[in-house]
C-alpha cells in the first residue's frame, strides 16, 4: 500500500491487513481508506505480501467502489516516473487515478429519475384511461413507454427533469403517478459532457506522396515487436494531423486504442473537432479546462472501452485506454508538456516510456522538433519521417525581417514598422485575416517614472508590475497575480510623470483599432480566455470570418489552422531571445517558425513580417531562411560544449527561504558538493540567486547539477537526506526539478 500522504518520510510501501468482509474487493489499483497515524487517509493498493513477521499491521477500513484505477503495467510506469523525476510514489500514483477521485471530491453524477413500476401493457392501458382527464400524466407514461420501446428494457428510466420536460408535465404529475405506484423513483447516472464543437464533416483527403511514405514508415515500425518511436518532422501545414488520423484508424482496426497529446489548451477545441469528425463519439477529451466532474466522466468512458481514442493535454498520457496501440505527441517540442508541480514529469518523455511498456507505437510530431528528439532521430534511436512540403504544394510564406533600430532612426516611434502597417492595410483591403503576435499580455510591460527612472515593482516578487488598461487602468503582477491601483505620483520621487512602457497585447489591440477603425479585432490571451468556452467561441468566430485581426500571445502562435490568415506579424521577436535559459535560442527559432506557419495555409499565399532588435541572431536568420538543419547544427555545437540536453542531464535544485540570507542555499550546495565529490564528471553550480529572486514574498536560489545519465540524480538523492537534516524547521522549501524547462 502506498498512502496518499505527500511527505518524503513515508514514501515507501506500508502493509495493511485485509478484513474478511473486504476480501474479494481489495485489488491492485484500488483506492482504499486506511488508518495512518491518528488519521484516516487514502491509499493505493500496489501489491500483496504475506503478513510481515513482527510488524503490527492494522486493517484496511474501506474500499472505494469504483476502480481499480490502474493495473500492474500502469503501476510500473508510475514507479518509473517517480524514479526518473525524483518524485514521491504517492504523487506519481495520483496521476493514474480519475480526476478528483482521490480525496473523494467527485464521483459519478446521479439524478433523480423515474421508471415504470407496472408492466408495459398495463401502462399502455393506463395511457388511454388517463388521457381524457389527466393528459399530462398520460404523456408521462407515454414517454416512459417510448424509452422502453427504444430498446432500453423494462427498467428504462428518465431523469425527472428530462421526463417532465418531454411530457410537458409538472413535478406534481410525476408525484401523483408515483404515489399511485404506477411509476417508481430511481436514479440515473448522467455524463457531464464537455462543450461539443461543431464537427467539420469532410471526407478524408487523398494522401500526398510524403504522407503515404510517412505512413509506410509508421506501419513498418508497428509490425516490429519493439517499435521505435517515430519522429514526424513536417513543416507547418504539411498535413501531420492527417497522418495521425490514418495511423489511429489503423490502430482501431487492430482493436487497439490511441492517445493523442496536444500542448496548449488553445489547441484542444480545434484538434478535438478534427478527431471527432472522423471518429465521432469514440473520442474522449481530457484537459484542465473541463470541470473535475466532466473529466471524471470522460475518464470512465475511456476505462470502459467506450471511447478508445483520447485527445488531451499533458495528463492524458495517463488515460486508462485498454489495449493501447498508439501514443501521439503533437508539437512534441512544447514546454507545456512539462508539469511544474510534483511529479515534475515531461509528458512527451512519459509518452515514449508508456508506449514502450505497452508495446505500442509512439509518434512525436513537430515542425520544429526539440533538440532531444532531433538528436535521437539522427542517432537512429527514433525512426524519422519527414514532410518537407505543404499540402497542395502551397508555398511556405516568405519571412521578412524588419530591423527596429532603423525604424527608430527613421523617426518611426510606434510599435508597428512601416512595412507591417503597409501589409496590414493591404491584407484588410483584400478582406483576408491577419494575426499579430506578441508574447506579452496587458497594455504595457511596466510603469516608469520619467523623472527618477523608478519602475514600479511588486514587493512580493521583485518583478515589474504589468500595466493593464482593461477594464480600468490597474497594475498586475504576472507572477503572483496581485492587483494594485495605478499610483498618481512616483513612490520614490513623488514626480507626476509615471508612464507605461513596452507594448503588450492590449496596446497592440488599441493601436490596430485606432489605425483601422473598421477592422474587427479579437485579442486572445490569458485575460480574454478566462471563460470556460472562450476558446471554442474564438475559434468559430475566426472560421466564420467574423474577425479581421487576431492579436494574441503564444496561445495563437501554434497549431491553429485558419485558411484565410495571410499575414502574420511578429511584433517583437526579441521577447524570448534573452531569457536566462540554455534553451532561449532554440525556443526563439521554434516560436518564429511556428507563428510564421499560421500564414498562407489556405488558397491564398501568406507573408510574415518579423520585427526585431537582433536581426543578425542565428535563431532569427535561420527561421527566416527555413534553415532547420543550420539552426540545429549551431545549437548542437552549443549544447555539446555546455553539456546541456541531450548531451547531458541537468538537475535544478530550487531553494526558497523566508529571509534573504544565503545560509540555507549554501548548506544545500555544500551537501551536493560533498556527495558529488565521490562521482566523476558531475558539475555543481551555485548557489546563485534565481533569475526571479523574489516570488510571492519568498527569496529564491538555485543549485545546478550537471552530468551524464543517472549521476546528477544520484548526487541529488544522496544530498537530499543530508540537507533535510541541516534545514529542519527553518522554513526552507527545496524542490528538485529533473530536466527543467524553466530556469526562472
Ligand atoms: P500541420 O499539422 O502539419 O501543420 P495540418 O494537419 O493542419 O498541418 O494540415 C494543413 C491543412 O491541409 C489542413 O487544412 C488539412 O485539412 C489539409 N490537408 C491535410 N492533408 C491533406 C491532403 N492529403 N490533401 C488535401 N488537404 C490536406
Ligand atoms: Zn507579485
């Protein structure tokens, strides 16, 4: 038994006795309730053992009646994950349980319902009898008879609400019938369904030559006993999704199921629509925007085999698909596959491992594969399938770079270069759609005092407040979300000249509206998409042509397929380039390539304008030239030299403290150095203040461990016990992040 108590001290298997009355129901994968310390906690059954001699075992108190939640194969995956990411087994196992089940937050949803309590013939007679004087009651019986006739059997039940509505009857009619014993109260389980998306029904297209070739590679790999992952490296608009759809159809034909992971929440409605239009109700969807109850029900549909195809975000990699045959990771390079709480897993890497354990095929798709996957494909660990052309030989849009330093010199001080303004005007005149991309929400990046130079910062986080113009001007910290009124005078010098600097999406929106008053502008960022179905509505509005200019953050940079978008403008390409992260250049290249890929996907050719202050940086020029191999070559040299992934492993230890004293971080670093001393080729860096040194009122430091294979993790594991002793009771929290995607 693993108890659901997330504390390192209890991260081991505990033994419990099985009371006689629960004997048949305790199975691997069941959630049970057990006494622990003085409390009652949830626990996962992970195996059986003879009563250990000498150890006092207490009995299991109860067994939850749904489940089991996992089998031994899934258990193996969770344990692999706990080791790989240095997480607690309890945290890993929670990933396998249905959403909300642990802690008993949700269960199946049941509604009050009625069924016939008399035989069908008797009910039919009653309908006629009742019709003249109690027509509503007659209608109720007629509806229940319809349900029986529809093949749902004599016990067919309808929810009270549904029944009353269909029969046009009130609850008093239902009560009257129930009192006479003609109908009986019961309950029905209902599915909490996610918002359905209008399916686009179109017949499957004829495959392109490259698509067929990719499918041949996939089919060959599938036939092998131990299939290798296939890296599907296809330029934007090359039809990767069609390849996925065909591969899934083949998987279904073999009686097996498939999981499709998509990165951004923004992708889900569109992706889901594509899969639903091909496979209908056999597709389940899992992502964090659904309510817990909805996810719980989708999980049930998957486990029962009703929905053999799952489309979802990161955590869908754990979906309980029976007879799994295929795992697809779309846009496999995306950082959103990494979970930023324990277990800090990367969904892509878990997908590869899960497929391997299930003997299933894994397809990693991307226009801009991660360095990790690119290198593995080169080494032959993965099979490579390439799609080098867009479907129908549509051209990739030319990318034009605008040097913003020159704009400044030429006297243009707006955030739009003259070229972008020209092209925007042309695009709108032609009645096409444009997408303007800026990776910063809010109106302005910061508020600056023009007299003393002070930037107004969040006290808790030591980062500049972002200036928001909507609904009324205010400041908001994008790290802790704290909100503040805009000060009238500078907090430092009391001067009156506080001004917003650096554009955000609200500013871009405002500017487009003032330059093109007729244009219908839709902003898409965290602030406009908070509502549950905002993404679906945005997607449909663009498709219907109700939007002329989309202004968005990275939510719109990737994956979306809007055929009428012909112009893409990148307002500031530099926003990711100078982040203190070894992946900064790789990410900039990927982001530019991806956002460029939104242009010219339909009949009309596209065009991309990239504004930047660093026009000669290789990640910018390589994106312009579509020179992927060149970009990878540069990047490979840099990564190999620095010992960065995939040429080495990095473990980041993040220490957060209540005061700004470096004592605790130094104690951690000391423990790590001591343990590393015995291991060759392990490098320890730090402690150094983290780039975001203060967050939510705490001070943050990090220690980095680099090396080959398991070595950095082993060092961290050994050091963990040591620093735990040293830091006891000092209000210090230490987080271990294996293969981090954020270094902030
Ligand atoms: P990617 O995911 O590679 O960026 P998509 O899968 O979105 O590309 O495909 C781009 C567009 O081409 C979509 O509108 C898709 O329906 C269409 N498409 C895909 N394959 C074909 C094909 N074989 N023939 C015609 N159109 C296709
Ligand atoms: Zn803050």
